[in-house]
């Protein structure tokens, strides 16, 4: 097995690890999460993923991609008419943390000052429990998993280590 094939296999493992990590957060925030089958507010159009994650979907949804019609523009191409994901088990990283309170940090290139940002879907805001006051460990930290995905992309395609693919472009039609 070459490095590229190994990177592709590792995507499934990475998703499994991710799901294990987000499960306790989903349980913790169960009372605020309005996310359920049919709620597709986060499933916006024009999502792009690393090529290696796109290939993971291609390998598991070959028939769907060859024969099905993408959802109309304005929403993710993988949504079905009922608002459910047609590649739920193979959906990319970004879809697996949707709905959770998120935190990330950015460094000012001039001052090197670090600023923390937080966000959550407006549907999941609970009065009296502002996301700004939650302990950091109760939010999903954006950054570490993106770095791991980037490493896998580099192994998958060293010539194009930043290559991203639009989900809609995976459909034949
Ligand atoms: S791949 Fe699935 S979960 Fe992700 S945005 Fe598209 S429809 Fe939603």
C-alpha cells in the first residue's frame, strides 16, 4: 500500500476518532442542540473539503454520484428532498461538528496577540447560558483536527497539499 492509499484509509479512522470525541459534547449540550434529521441549516452550498476527504466520499458513494441528481443550488448537493444527508456515514469532518459550540484562536501577525473566538448555530443558543461563558473544554476546538486532515492531504497528494474539492463537483450530472 502506498502513502496515498494509506492516507485515504486513515480518513475513516480519523472520522471514528472524531465521532468518539464529539459524542460527550453532544450529550453535554443535548438540551440546546436542535440538530436532527431534516434540519439542514448548516448544509450550505459551496462547501469544499480536502481532496482526500472528497475521495473518501467518492469511494463510498460511487453509484449515488453517477446516477443521482444533486440538490438544487443554494444547499449542499448531498441533501435529499427531506433535508437528510445522502452520505451521512461518509460525511466530511466539517459536518461532524455542526451544531456544537465552537472555539478557535487567531494570532495577530503584527502584535502576536492571541484572540479567542466562539460561535454556535443561532438555533442552538439557550437563554441564560451564553457560549461566551462556557468552560473551554465544553466547546469543540477548531484547529487540531484540521491540522491532521492537512497532514493526510499532504500524504495523499504531495504535489497539491492544499487541494480542496467542492462537494457539488463530485456529482456526474
Ligand atoms: S455532506 Fe451531508 S452533512 Fe455535510 S453539508 Fe452536505 S448534506 Fe450536510
